[in-house]
C-alpha cells in the first residue's frame, strides 16, 4: 500500500494537470481534512515534492483566508535550455538541488 504522502502528491498533481493554467490554490486544512491527516503532513508533501528544482513554484498566505498556491513551470525549449540552466544555477549548485 502506498503511503499518505504519495497519495497526497498524486492528488495535487492530478488537480494541477486538470488546471488550464497549471496553477492551483488549495487550503491546507481542507486538504488535511480530506485525507484525515494533520496539516503538517500537507506541508511536508509540498515542501519536499513540489520544489523549484522539480519545476514548481509554491507561494503561501497564512491566516484565516490563507492558501497555498502551486504552479507548474514550463521548461524552455531545447535550444534555450543551456542558457536557462546557467542563469538558474549560476557558478555552483549543492548536491541535493543538482539531484532534484
């Protein structure tokens, strides 16, 4: 059986895939209620599986009307990729970011 983090990740990716602009806003508490887990589990999934290195931009607003916005970024074309990589990474990169 898959663990809850895998299930939450798949659910978020399915919602993103269905979104025409590849961007969603979710309520952490609502998602935690849906999966019957603690909100920190949602935070864990988002912070480890929806990173910039994996092609996602995540923004959050805390408070009563707070949300988490996740956007899937598009990669540049094949010809633009080397320049994009150099601009993104710069002169050096740590191991974890490189593996991502």
